[in-house]
């Protein structure tokens, strides 16, 4: 794969006790160090105009001024230092790069993966939250739409937390289809099945608030039975994966049971979906706080695009997950 990476993202210093820290990127780099075909790129940072395409002008100015003044605690979870502005704009720019490369036909071993931090999917139009300042995937999707390179974009978010920011930004629009698979009851408490979009965006938001302990089998059933048919009907030009790895069975801040092999299986399904749809495919890093699990998850996705074929999962779907999947299916997705 081709990985977007900027050393400036290491300078976003959240402190020694914060789970979203620079060692996440160092662990990823170390995990990929012996892999075949890894290529690193250094994309440009997002411009203010590209940020304000999805965020309020005053909010973007506020973030810049906050960082220039030395930063501090934006809220209880979200921390900035002076270098955070450069890291956040670099992270958004790398997400744009991933979208652009995907739409330009980069696939197979050249599939793009943006390794940016701070992450983005909790950032709403006018506020930072949940470790996130700018919504990287949303900035990338909007840039692709504004450039005329895509008419429809899908974002599949498998981070264990609901991407409330991404949902909010596109909730009343039909040109972005947002899918989130997340643990029910976790921060930020949004992402109910009934949240399906409004106005022009009706039935272009899809939420799976899965019960704690959900496994590979549960996630894969959601993909096969609901996500893939709905996205095939939607027919996106670009699919971006908000790739968090905190649903991994070893992650310290969730109670889900997704295995490293499970991420390979989800990747395989999305790759096949985009091939059928003739869509570009790119990845944007979100969460993941067990360093080994994070590194292994990204390494195995790289291996999928280097020829690795994960073993089929033969696990049983849990009753709680079955109920959620059936509830989502009953919303009528795919019938647009």
C-alpha cells in the first residue's frame, strides 16, 4: 500500500497519560518495517479553504488561534499544543490525498492509507471533541465532490465509537452515504439505528450500535446483509474507510471482540464491493489504542492488498447483534 505520513503529526503532544499519543504512529511504522511493498508519501496539508468547506470559518480561526497561543485542554478529552495546528492540517491533507489517489485509480498494492493524527470523525462543524479537531474523512470527501472527481462518496466507519461529526456534517445531504459500526453505549452516545438522515440525506446514514462483545461474525454479517447491498444500490464513486482499530479484542477502551483477521476480512469485502462498483477505495486512520493491535491491524490490511487471503470466518452471529442487524435492514436501505 501507499501510506500518507507526515512527521509533523508526531508533534501533536497530548501528554504522557493520553491514549491518543504519538507512539501510535511509531508503532504503525515499526509494524510495517519488514513488510513488502510499503511506500510512504508526504502529501500537502489541507488549506483553510478546504477546512472551511466542512467547518465553520470562525471555528477554524479559533483552532488556529488556540494553537498559536500554546494550546491546552480544549475539553476534558481533546488536547492541543502549538504544533497541533500543523499536525491537524497535515492529517486532513493526507486524507484528501488518499481520496484523490483512490479516484485517480490507485488500487491493489498502490491503495492509499492516510496515517494522520489527530483523528477526525468526532469533529463537528463548529467544535472539536473526542481527540479530534478537523474531520479528516469529511474534508477529503468534500474536496473530492468540490473538485468534480466524484458525484457520490461513501464513508464506512468501523471505529468502535460512533463518528458523530461525520454523520452531522452530511446528515441532510444525499451526496455522502455514511455507515458506522460501533459499540452501543460508548462515547459520544449517538448513532442509534433510527438516525438515518433527513431531507436530501434521507436513508444515507446507517448506524449499527452493536452490543459489547460483538465478534468478527457479527461485523461480517452486517456487511454482507445490509451494508454491501445498500452501498451497491447507492453506487458511490469513492469509498473512504474511517479505519479505527479500537474494536479490536485487545483494545483497552472497548469491549468488542474483533480480531486482527476480522479487519482483513472486512477489508476484503470492501475491496470486492468497490471493484464491483467501479469505485475508488482509500483508508483514513481514526482510533486504536493498543499499540500492538493497532500495528497488526494496519499490517494485515496492507497484506490483503499484497495478496493475502484471510481465512473465512465460521463464527455464529450473537442474538444481540442479529437484532441490531435486522433493525437496520428494516429501515429500507437500498430501496432508493
